C-alpha cells in the first residue's frame, strides 16, 4: 500500500521562499567592506535572485546550463546560489585558489556558459578567459562590463546594470528533486580535479542536517559568520541552511586575515562561525596580543583538516568559545559528522570525544574496511578505511568512471581510523599519509597535533621519508610562532611523555610557512617534493 501523505519535490526554490518570505525582514546578509558593512534583508535577496534569474534567461540560460561563479563570500554570490539552481540551471562555484591550469580544466570540463566574476578578481580571471572554451557571457560584479577585455564571441555585462532592467518576481519552475542543482570540484592535489554534482534533494536534506542539534545546531536566533569560502564545498552548506531557518549571514568578502575577521566579530556579533583550523590559529594568535571583544561567539565549527586539541582548549579556556570538530568531503556535501561529546561525559574525558570526528548522523551510514575488503568491527581498536553512503553522499564523479573511489555503493573516503562501540569516528590519517615504519603505522596527524601543543609552535606538518632500516620515518616540519625559538631536541623531548619511544621523530626541519592546498589543508605533496629536491634543512636528533 501507499501512504496518504502529500507529495512534493524538495528544492532550493523552496528554501529561497522560506528565507525570503517568513524570515524576509528578521534575517539579513551582512557583507564586510573592510571599513564597515553593507546590509541587505533576506526579502531583498529573494527579489534580486528573481532579477538575476530573468537576466540569465535573457542570456540564453533556458535549461540546465552551467553558470559559474568566480567570487568571494558576499550577498551577490548568495543571490547566485539561489537564482541559478532555482531556475533549473546548475551553479558551478569555481575555486579561485586552484592553479590556473586547473581552473581552465574545471570550467571547460563543466562546460560553463556564463560566469559571474567579482571585480576584485578580474586580473586573475582576465588571464583565464581566453582559454575558457564554452563561456559566452561574463557578468562583472562590483564594476561595469568595461572593466574586462573579452575575446571575440564573449559578451561582458555589469551585474547591477543587468539586474536593474529585470522584474523582481520569478515563476520558479517545479523541478525534479533529483535534478542537478550545483557542482563543485575537488582540490585535485594529485590529479585533475573531479566534479561532484549535488541534487536539489541532497542540498535540502543536507541543509536540514546542518540545522539539527547534533549537526551545527543552526537556528533563527543565530548570526552565522561564513568564513569558509562559498567556492569550497558550498560553504559547508551554511548559506542554504541559514535561509532554511532564518539565521542571519555575515559574509567576510575578501577580508580573511585575522585582524579584519576579529574586527568583524566585534562589530557584527556573530553567534557561530565556520572555517578551517588555520583561520582559527591566526585569530588565536591575533587575540593573544590584541584585546578584542569576541564574546558573542558561542561556537566555531572547524573542518577541512584535523583540529589540534590545543587550539580547541585555548579558545574554550581563554575566551569561552566551544570549537566544534566536524568532518566531511566535497563528496559528502560536505557534512559527514560532528563531534559533540555524549551526554554525561565531562572533564578531561570529553576532549577524547571532541577531538574525534564525531558520530555519523542518521543520513550517513559508515563502515570500516581492512585488507582484503574485510569489514571491521566498531571496537575502538580495529583500524581500516572509512567508507560512507547516504542521500547527500556522491555515487560518482561528473563525466568519469572511478570504480576505485566508488565501490559496491560505498564512497571510499581515503581516511584511515577506527570507530568506537558508541559510534564515534576517530580518523588517524589519510591512507596516503600514514607512515609505515618497521611494519607498524605511525599517524602523521597525531604527531602534528602533539607538536602543535608546544607553546612555541604555530603549525607542524609530518610526512614519511625513506629510511634504510625502518622503510619510513617521520619528518616534522615546524612553523614557529612570531618571536619564538625552540630547538628540535627540545620538541622531541616535549613529545616523550605522550608518544611511544619508537614513534619519536628523529628528523626535524624549521620552515617559514606551511605549504597549503587551495582549501587551506596542509599540502604534503609539496613538502615531499621539497624534501626530495633537497630544499629542506634537516636536523637529526636522537
């Protein structure tokens, strides 16, 4: 038998309607300008999204054509977030931090026909445009069309001029919830980036999970600071989730350094924020020497890379801010799990849970797989690769087959770790970054976190380097805090109480800056290359 329930497709247009009507006046988008802020209501976002949809129709976007964005986090980018998928087209957020050849590759692979470009990014985009084979229209946000020199066959428009001619209501079509809504490409550190295409259904369900109390617990009472870029895994779902519940959004635009971020927090009073650990490391260092009011923040969400427990403790102990550890991937929309300690756990024990990747929610099913595709138990000891599946988890890459990544209906994450009997995931490393020494595994992430617990250390990267006796040994690359000095021997001694003797690193190097990927993760491939080319000054300590 069938149910007696009404049916209706889950869609981004429905999220837009909810935000711009019931929450249209009470919620706002704040875009930081460097000197202050410009504000717009959710109702105005809805009207301008309608105008953008009409403008895109006029440019020939009549079906599921791809519309790219080459923009910072701001209200205009949010308008595109809603207009493009709601009208039936596909939003493609271009990661401005990819290498130029990768940007050209992903825009051509996705077959972008229209691209919205922030005027401050025009010098970078200008170099790419002649190689973008399918682009026919460029819309410049923040300047008129004359600011860009376009090749033959490409028309350039000013965003405000284009919108000014359009009606502010749009008859949003009823779309199949399984149809494409948006697409992102992975960072492509070892090969060409790969495309992940999100559906209206997956975005809607993922937004609900972001709002749940065991997710990011976003509500209409929140003012959410979205530091995580809108071109990186859909800003972790915050724009859509905020509109769903009427939480205001604070957008930092291009002002991502610690000083403007802290001024932004003091002025706009966000209650929660989201960014990669390196952002919060910088904020913490800035606060250590600059008295600023960050008391409005209840919680900051950290993802994209493992968060050092020392960072989590410093924010809580010094500023009363809870750092919430989250895990996910572009392929998981990206929220996969959130580390909230179980009820009744207190004291030092809660840090064990909070430093983990957390419990997988109902919408994400997980398993551990060991050698020979053996499914391992959740006993807190068995170590294997985490595999996941669910309604907001990808089942394939756009335009290419990858049976190694998608295996028997499961996404192979490439993350290695274990799961406790009560369902908490503890990832110890990426499969490619585990150090295999003398037949045993050493977690590079665990060593990094422990080294970063030293007060003189700002950042630490650990890679495996060849060793004649043990096959591999850890090499620790250290970035010191400003004005701090410490010897490699002292750091090794610092680890002695918390690391097994056979795991203690003998090889150390001090570097001015940690190489990072386009999404702010440690770029260990580049560090390995520097080591292979003999460009690191290595100290040997025993």
